[in-house]
C-alpha cells in the first residue's frame, strides 16, 4: 500500500512534483498558501504520512497542527509555526532547500532562467554586454559560466577574499563589493545573488539595470519605498520558466529522501 503525501502550495512546479511522485506515493495537491480550518480538516481526514510544504512559508489563519499520521515533513522556508511542528518527536523534518543536489541543479535552472528573463525584458543580445555578478555561490558560479559562454564580459564582486580569488582563478574579472560602485560605468548590468541588503536605492542608478535574483529581503536597503525604475526583482525563475523541470527536480529530492 502506497504512503500518502499531501502537497500544499500554488507554485506551478508542484503540479509536476505531484505527477512525478505518483508512481510511488498516493498524492493529493492542495493549491493554497493559507493554513485554515478547512485545509486542516481536509488533511486530517486524508491522513497523509508525508506532507510537503511550499517553498515560501505557509500563512496561518488558525493554529498550524499536523495530523498524527504525519511522519515526514518536507520544509522549504520556515517560520515559527512550522518550526514548532517540526520539533515533534513523531515527525522527521527535511529541509529540501538545503539538499546539495537540489541546490546545484536549481542553480543551473536559475542561470538559464535569467538568460530567458534578460532576452524577454531587455530584448537585447547578451554577447558583448557587461555583467557584474554580486555573490559567487552556486547561482553566481553557474550564471557566470553561462554568461561567459554567450560572449558576455563577466565581473565578479564579493567581499570574501576566498571567493574573489576563486573567481579570478576561473578567468573572471573581479572587484570587491565595497568598490563596485566606484569602478564600473553605467553600461554594466548588475545581477545580485546575495540575499542580504547592501545596495542603497539611489545607487542603483550606477548601473544600466539591476536584476535581483536573491530571495527576501533582496539587496535594496530600502526595499519598500522609492524602488528604482531600473530595478527588477527576478526571483523564482525556475518555477516561472521551467515548472516541469523544476517540479521533477523537487520530486527527485523527495523520492531520494524517502529512499525510493
């Protein structure tokens, strides 16, 4: 008899997650981002052994309490309510955004998604354009490689001396994050992958356009007011452009953890 999995969320990639695990698990998809009384009663009646929470923390209209049947809880980004439930002795939490295989494969999708995003909104070629990538983690590395192969001039900007010289050894130009505003002209595109606030809103004018790929809170120091006209929040690119590939990637993480 198949284990039951309840998949919660409205992200389009979750439809493909459901399809991809259906050969191994009895699945139900609940397209909502709010935990309310109706959802609670429906899931308690379904009695799933596995619950998959959406990437963004689910909102709560009532107390987040999981059914006694739940043995494994897949968690994206968390909050206090999710943390409280995940600490129950009967539940094994798995933070799928920390799965190394998922992180690297998702970085590939993000890099390719950015290229599609750039073509769609800028309607220009990448060849011979200048891109400053702030951050040199998984997404930064995959994006730098993709842009380089398309003929772009790639500059890596970070504070970490280790990452700075790692980027230099890979053949990229480098500049420290503290000096990025002083040394680059307005012809450059800034692509941020650092998930912390570091860029003053008025300094966005130093670049042709700022593409912010980092999740909340993003790079703007004031990210609620006076948003620069040349600033684009460009998150969730895999789900936006490649929901099937991204959903199947989530499915591999789920099935691997459940030992299928």
